[in-house]
């Protein structure tokens, strides 16, 4: 992917400071984006008179700084419009750029996100879970939580100590993995690591392997394998993921709990069974109605003959 990055600096800097009690680090954001493609453009919008201490570090990353001038009432919508217009202009003028990253959590950018998607551009949002608009998180192609990036950087320094206990249990991720594997199976697609992650993000743009204490997606699948939920076959970049017989046994008619998962993994199966039974009920009601109708009509026919 060829990536263009647009940074709503005032929003992300204040969000990280007030919500996470930390200092915003653009370096870890750019490192995460490099894993997804080549970053070809970086623009940050902010009041650099107020944030002069950040301007130096941003310039060291070759980020273009655009001054944001607030009106006397403090309204910054005009500056947000400038960011949106610049992004759309780039989408039109530079067709080779196929991915746009918005660093910030303002819900006002949802219109820009939807427009870029209409132009067949991949849209990634980077922000904090606590201060990024939920609608923005759910409607982009991928949401990258800043907390996860900061946590990953810290974890790399503690590889021999293990991770902190704040990671979510794998049981919360399994229903989504089960659903993604089922979709790929129905389409007869080979479930390789990259394709599986793409499908997971299509089903839930807020998914991140870092939430479950994994440093990479491969690490995440290895955790699933250790839990007996999937098996990995192949080496290098051609690793394929398959559900284990125990996990794959779950069809729409099987609601038994999955071994080593705290009952939550079977919830999606239970919901599917309930949905399937609801779909069957109208036809059964029709047959009952026909029988009742025919039984009511018979006495009428006998009366006419008499």
C-alpha cells in the first residue's frame, strides 16, 4: 500500500495527555504504519505556536506542519475542513496513493472516511479507544488503538518477563475468528495469515491482536494453536490456519461448549441456531394455519349439501 498520513495533532495530543496521561509519540505510529505499506506523505495540522515543543520532533520525521488558526470563538471546524479538503485533493491528484490514515478521534471526520471509501481507498484511523469517536472506529477499514502501540513498544523491552495481566482472554476473540474462518470456508478461500487478518478487520475494524497480549498476528494465531483452537500449517509467509476438529465441530446444530474456552466461544453458534429456528417457524405456522382453515371449511361444505 502507498499510504498518506493526516494528523489532527491537537486532538491526538490532548487525548493522549488527558486520557492516557502520557506524551504523544508519532514515532510508534509511523513504525506501525510501515508494517502495512510505504508511507509516502505525512501532514500534521495544529497550533504550532502552542505546541512548539512538538514541532521539532515531527520535523525530524519529515512531517509537513500546517498551522491551524482558530477563530476568536475557538472553533476549529475550519481547520478540520482544510484537512479533509487536502485529503480529497490528494485522492484525486495522486491515484497511486491507495490508503489514507487519519490520526485523531474527532467524529467530524466520518464524512471524509465515507467519501474516501467511495473512491475505493483504504481508510485507517489511529487514536485512543477512550477518546476516539465510536462511529469512527466502527466505519473505517482498520482502527489502530494508540494504547496498543504504546503497550507493544513497552512489551518489546520485556520479552523475557512476560506480559502484564491487562490482556483480554482469547475466549473473547474466538467467536470472531470462528466467524471469519467460516466465511473463508464458504468461499473456498485458502485461510492464510494475511487473508485471515483482512477478513477479521472486515468483520470488526476494531480488532487488534495486541488486545490479547500478542506482539504480532502470527503470535496471536500461535496462542490460538496453544489453546487447541486452531492448527498452523506451512512455513514463512505461506502459513495456513485451520480450525481444530474440536472447534470445527461447531455447526449450526451443535451448541456444545468449546474445550478450553469459557463458554463464550460457543455463543455465536447458539445465536446462529436460534436464528435458524426463527427462520423455520413461519413455514410451520403456515402449515398449522392451512390445517385449521381446512377444518373450519368442512362444516360449511356439509351444510350446503344438506
